C-alpha cells in the first residue's frame, strides 16, 4: 500500500476535512484523536495522523520525523487526558486485511478503562 492508492473518501479523511463530525479529544498540527463510535472497551479512542497514510508500513516509510513524533506524542497526551496512564492502557494498530484493518487510513486505537484481558484471543 502506498500513498498513491490513498482513498480521500475514506471515513477518517472525511472526518479530517470536517465532512463528518467526531467526538474530538485532542487535535494538533500532526494528529486528531476522537472517541470510537463503536467502542470495544470502556474507553476506546482513535488517534490518526493528519497526513494521507494508509497503514503503519506507509506511515513508517513516508512520514517525516516530526509527523511520527507528533503522532506518538498525541497518543501519550490522549492516554493522560483520558486518565488511562496510571491504571494502564493498550494501543493497537492493524495493518492490512489479515490484521483486520477496516479503514485505509493509518490509525492507532487506545483501549482502557478496566482490565482488558489477554492480548490475543485464541480458539
């Protein structure tokens, strides 16, 4: 996946443009964070870079150092703002279809608000 195949009509691109509202938690020049509309934990936020990056691979290969640092700092800021830093939280970024990535815009999930159980569910 490359920036050349980025879909500017994906839901996160539309949220970044203001076409679709979100329950914003944090925003700066590099990232936007908001509550997930379908939470998978008591607290579930999404942090997305403002650049057009499809996946973790795309972001790590093409984003500037400032964008990478900005996104990671935004994750930490949001975790602190939501009161998750002390009790603990989980971050997750799915990459590609095998990992279950549903939106083709790189994003990081922040889960918390209670015990989260095992990292991966097994059969």
